[in-house]
C-alpha cells in the first residue's frame, strides 16, 4: 500500500482507536491524535501520522523479568512494558538495540501492519507540549527533522472518544495554516520555518511502510 484514500485513512484511525479501547496495551495510553495530511483534509493521504501519549510504566511486575529474559532474550519486561501484555502477546515484543523492551516499538507492533503507510509518534508528553519541546530543540540544533507537524486533532483522551472530532475529520472540516505559518506561530522565524517545512517534506518522501519514533521528555 502506497497511500490511503481519505475514507480508508479515517476508518483505519478509528480501528486503531478501537484497538486501544478494547485491548490491553503494553503501556497505558492517554491520548490519540492525528496530524499532517489526514488532519488537513487531503485526499489521498500519502502517510497517516498518529501520535500516542503514553504513561511511563513505574510499577508492574518486575519479578517476571527473568522469565522473559530467558524465554525471549528481552530485558525489562514488567518494568517498561506490562508483563501481562507480554505474556498474552509475545509476538509483539520488541526491544531496543540494548535488548530492553521498547514501549514505542511494542505499541507499533501491536497496532500497525508492516506495509501500512503509517507513522506512529509515541511520547509520555501530550501532543501540544511535545510539539513545542521538539521545535525548540530542533531550532537550537538546526536539526529540523525532529519537528512534529503541529497541525493536529485529538480524537481520544483518557478513555473518551471525540465523536465530533472524528466526524469533522472524516468530512475534512478542520482548517489549519500552512506548515511554515504554523511553525512561525510557535516561534520560528519565517526563513527557518520555510526551510524546516522543506526538510520535513523531504523526510516524508523517503518513508516507506510503517515507522515509529519514541521520545521521553
């Protein structure tokens, strides 16, 4: 699959929301947003950008860690991802390069198919807070690929789905500025905003299939 028609893209987002609602996730999920093409009302949607706000798992079942280390060669199950989830869905267990369970990769494995043109952004901070944090860091380092498109729509928060937001998304009724204008509104100067928008557009063209990026702030 190379792109989505708009109806299919919104249907896919709804299925993802339903999965989060109905099934145990590797970590608690607090918010689900969409941003980029689908939020802008484009048709077709080249890539579906989804943002999940997750909780950091502090207390679960660390005593089970040894079992998963021996069985699957993955550390930190019961510390960074739920042991009960891992027991039920071992096929979705994913690890960092260092061999520790990676919450964002586990979420992506559970929620996405490999060939779907979907990017999943995962962080413990809310969408709006992380957008600002990432922009500030990207501007300071001149690494514009770190920026998250700030034009987003919240579809689900703390267990409650916004039916109105889903309906407006399906109808393409949200109105947003251009990406450079949106970045300027958040503090970037005009030239930098234009350059950053070009960098993000170039990065998107290079993405194939599903992708995930995790962040902790």
